[in-house]
């Protein structure tokens, strides 16, 4: 009698466990699908980050050359690309003292705060349309160039 009740309890628990894990698996799969769909939709709306892509012209020539190869990076706003900051612990210093920039760790560049270093942000409808036009114009120009070469 006792063993039958125990068996029934174990069976019930097993069913619950199976149901629970099945529900968990389905919900995990659903959330993964939703995540992929959201990411795919966002990818269509990605535009170059204005904060780090447009400002490259205002940087010095040497850093603008590196900025084109590393979108999402911009000149460090603490050391202004000098890689070190003047820091003096004494009130009446005898000599200027430089220390490694604490924000960029001496790299002179930091990840853009606007796009968190990716170089792209999800744009507004207007920005997405403008970016699409720009890409189409660039593709047309490239096509015209190849025709000219032939
Ligand atoms: Zn950026
Ligand atoms: Zn710095």
C-alpha cells in the first residue's frame, strides 16, 4: 500500500519534472528565436555611429588613419589622445609629473560611449532612409567606375 502510494508520488513528480523541463526548453527556444528576429530587424536599421564615425575628420591626421580601420573607437576624452595625463600629488610640485591615462590605459583611444565600440547604432527612420540612399549611390558610383574601366 505504502509502496504503491510512493510509486504514484514518484510518477507524479516525474511527470511534473518532464512537463517542467519541456516547458523550459520550449520557452528557451522561443526566446532564442525572438532574440534572433529582433537582432535581424535591428541589423537592417543600423547606421554608422555619428559620435565616432563622423568626428574622425576633426582628429589629427595620424589618428584619423587609425580610426578608419577601427570604427567604434574615438580619441580618449581624458588624455585627448596624448596617452598620459599630468598628475601631481603635491601642492607645490618641483617638477611636472605625467602618469598613464587611467581611462584608455595609454592607448590614446577609447571605445565610443554612443555605440559601445561597435561603430554602428540603431538609427531613426530618417537616418535609416538616408543611409540606404547613401549606400545605393555608392553602389551606383562603383558600378559606373567598373563600366568605365571596360
Ligand atoms: Zn560610436
Ligand atoms: Zn586616455
